[in-house]
C-alpha cells in the first residue's frame, strides 16, 4: 500500500501557481519524497525528489515540512500542459527498493 | 538520449490467448521494471530486474505471467493465458542509481485489451 495520501483532484488557473499537497505522516528518517506526474496516455515522468531540505529544479519546487510528515509540490506558473495526474511517493534509496504508486492527484489547469 | 522503447503500443486479444510485450531500456540502465496500470489507478510493480537477475517479483502472478531479461538489456513480459482482468496498460521503466537519485524513466506503455 502507498504510504502517502493526496487529494483526488485539484483545479488551477493557467499562469497561477499550483500547490499540490501530500501527507506522509509515517515517513521514516531515511525515506525520500519523490514526485512523478503522468500526462494522459504517457508513462509517468520524474519531477523532483528530496529528503529534508526544500528542493527546486527547472520543473518545480518541493517544500518538505520540518517534521517531514507532509510536503507540497509547487508548479510556479501552471500551463495547460501541466494537466496530469501527480503522484507523491516515499521510498528508501536502497538497492532493491521499489516505488509504490497511489492513485495520485488529478490536476486540471484551466484556461 | 533515446528513451525507453516498448512494443506493441496496443494489443487486443481474446481471453485464454497468449500475449508478449517487449521493452528496450535506456542504454546503460542496469535496473528494469515492469508495471501494470489498471484504468484509474497508479502503476503497480510486477517485477524488477537488476541486470539479468530478478530483484523483486513478489506481485507477479506467476501462474500466468512470466518475464525475462536476457543479457541484461531487453526484456519481455508474457501473459499465458490472459484473463479479462489483465486488461491494463503495461509500463516498462529503467533506472540507474547515481548518488541518492533513483529516478525512473518510463516508456509509453502497451495498452492491452482482453475480450
């Protein structure tokens, strides 16, 4: 079973920031938070991951709370192409550990 | 860099028939995964290979599903015989472990319809 809970769906206006929350209250100290997204009819695509510190790359920012029990993925200026299902996953970065995907959050970016 | 290749993209078969899917991972990626994604759900891992050895196949229905990764590169996933509930998208992914990153790269998937 997935160790995370996410809202089923969210809407965001085009050009505005999209903030996608994820709860992982049972996360272990050595588990990383990963975010993937899946655009319709495509395979999932890696977005970002982090352990304790906030992270930023060209796609998004990841904000992890100090107690690490929740995180937020931020798409700073959402476009229509960001409409997708977003998956939050916690995982130990050890050999043999796999990714357990939950149902994710369906983000709809509206014009 | 070429992505993960999968074929066929679509397949329709009748129940009790057999089907095989092919995956070519990104060059140099030692780890290969097969996932099953049923409509409306997240992907579920079926099997994980490290080079040509199986790391995890605990969720693979071994009475009807089989997978192999000969020579540690390409992989095939087979279903024999297929059931209606096998209708899903079958995703292949590959990764290489660099530092603390285990980023997976996914192929486009094969959509299987069992009638």
